[in-house]
């Protein structure tokens, strides 16, 4: 794909190219799997419900909505909003783990539970038995909103971090990005949710305001977030984070995490565009958020209706005909 | 090892409709675990469903043109089975015939 992203996006829009094969046909010079995957993600964000989904453009994780493991089995991580669960959900997860003899049940860093070692043809039944939506643990999308307890129980909490965390995860679940996006919300400056090393973090100040942070990381690369702004209400926090997420989605390079994107743009420019609305894009960002949220469908519902032949099939056995001598 | 060097028998494995466009699908033909791919341009070809690198399921891979990309570490195999990585063995290929939308694959006798 010889074009840079803004030019590519403009051409795609101008020509109404809504599938990966259409883009490759009209604008591509060759076909490789990384370009296909990047295009699929970009087109889905661009066209929303009008996007033409071609599964052959996607890596296996995004075809079967689970993370492939070294032995060809899969990992299943159901959604646990804000890291808060219920006795009923835990019991269901436990019962599924027993029923399918799941080899490993593990807590993730994102405050949820991972069922590892699930066979591809068991995925639809596992999802049905869980009755919980996909946690998107396997792909370049919003992952989790990690929280610490906050004012609901914590004696130091200055604001309700779990409520904000849950609201953020419910609003932005299923949003795809050029790379994975991890959020965190802490209920006071002690920052027990480690929000200062997240793609987008929120920390409640001593006075109970929400300090919004961006561009952090704590994996192979470690970076402390930059401060974007402070807001007073939960609604404002959700709105400004949404604007940043769309800005990141539409301007970052494929595979570029926020810890590279934010310093590349410069936090002053990011603040100018997002907080001061210097480019007048605020309304566009808000519209994009609503469009993307409206297009969200839990991918695990494909258990009832696979979208391509053999999607969840185990290898089919063919007996060889007996040869006559 | 190519099919020309050994006697091969063909088994009818599936129909074209059983093969997703631009992707692979796994079959066990006799004792052979085989990944059958169907490109967007209509070519159907088959390789062993086990990556020579670390045994990954090639049937779960992607296609880059007519190259199979292993889902484990993205090693690529062309239509002759050769790998793009210098120290990795070729993957076995199986001859395929398509007639009246039926897909037949040849396995060694």
C-alpha cells in the first residue's frame, strides 16, 4: 500500500471502497497479510455498519474471536466490566471450566478471568454456556478498564472509580484501533489501578476531579502518561476520552501504540485538538463515537450463526476408499 | 518430497462451498492432516496442516497472495511448500483436482 494513511483514507472515502478486496484491487500493488489486517481494521472504523466484512483479511484471532495458543487451542476471556464481577458470573465461569475440563483458569492483568486450552469447535458452546459477551482479549481493540475500588468502599477514595470504569468499558467495548488500548481508573492519587501506565488513564484528584492521562505503557515498553486535562464529571470524562480515542484511531499508524503516538504528535498538540478543539473536530469525534458504539455487535453471537464455512469446525475426517488389488 | 515421486490415490474430500474464500480448512484424509486453501482467484491447493517450524496449524493461517502464512510466527510457505525463512524445512504439498465443484486431494498410497 504505497499511500500514507490520510491519503489512503481520503481515496477510500472518495471511491466508496468498503471491503479489503476492493481497496487492494483499486489501490494496492501487492497482497500481504499485514496490510490486509490493517486495512480491515481501518475500513471497519471508517464505514461502521456499512463495512463489508471479509474474514480472509483477518488474523485467526479476529476470525474466531479468541486468542490462538501454541498448541492450536484457544483462550476465552469473557467481559468483566471495570474488573467488577458477581457471584453468578463466577459460578458460571467455574461451571464452564469444569464442564469443558479447561486445562488452565487464570486471572489476567486486566482484572478478568481467562479460560485457556479450549478447542476451536468448543468455542460456540463455551460462549453459549458462559452467556457473557466477548472480552476482546485477542485483538487490536479496547481491552479492559482496570479500576481500584474508589469512593464506593475505599477510605481514601475521592471519587467513584469503579462506576466510571464500568461506564467507560460499556461505552467503548468493541472499538477497534491500530493497536490494543488499555484503560485504568483510580479512585484517588494513590493510583492503585496504575492508571499512569495505561493508554488512557483517569486518576481522581484529592478534590475529587478526574485527571485524564494519555500515552502510558507498562509492557515491553514502559512510559508514564502525559496529562491531557482535568474534568469534573463522569460524563465529561467519558466524552473527552471518546474524542481522544477517535483521534488516535484515525491518526495513528497501524500497530502504533499510544505510547508512540502521543509523543509523536506532542501532548501540547493532542491537548489543543482534543481539549481546546483547535481543529474544530470535536463534533466529528463525538459523532464517530456514537456511530462506532451503534455498530457494536458482540462477536460471540456468531455461535448461533457462523459467518463462513468451517469457522468453528474441527478437522473433518475423510476415510480413504478401500483399494481393490 | 513431491507427489510425482510416489504413488498417489485421490479421495473426494469436500465441495468448493465447504472451503471459505481466501482461507484454509483442516481435513484428516486417511492418516494425513491436510490444510486445503482456496484463494480469492479460485485456486485450490493443499499442504500438510503442520508448520515445519513448531507444528502450528497452517489451516488457521492467512494467505498472502498464494503464500500460506502460519498463524503462530508468520512464517510463509509458497505453493511448492518452500518457506521464506532460511532454516526452515519445506512443508509437504498434496496434489488437488477440482471437478464439478468437488475437491479431490491426492495422498500417498
